[in-house]
């Protein structure tokens, strides 16, 4: 099962494993899948300590297509990251509403 398949599997309990440009592995816990403005975003939190990352910090990714495959692209645009997290918190509040 690919990491993207794991993200969309509602029964998945495994971590999401991603590799950076240096082939360094990072394991993530999936926090949420956020559809927003015609795109799909994923919020992931590193499982173990990562240099220069706070322990409770989560990362936002966009699911894009490359060479006919879905790929995760780390968001670097602060405005988009903020919109994704705002939507995440809005959805949490909506789920908690009576």
C-alpha cells in the first residue's frame, strides 16, 4: 500500500513514511485530510524528533499529481499553510457542535 493510499484509508493505523531529497526517512502520524479550494491537503506530524521542528508541530502537504502518480508536496507558502490550518480548526469545531 502506498503512502497516499494509507492517507485515504479510514482504517489505517500505520505511520506515513516520507523520504526527503537526501533519502532521509521521516515517519509521520496523520492528523487530517483537508479538501480546500479544489485541492486536497494533508496535515502530518513527525512521530520522532526532527531537527528544527518543535515537538508538537505539524506540517501541511498538498497532494499533487506527478508522472501520473499522486505525490505529497510540502507547503512553504505561509498564507496557504494558514488557510489549511484554519480550515482544519473550523472542521474540528463543526464536528464538536451539537
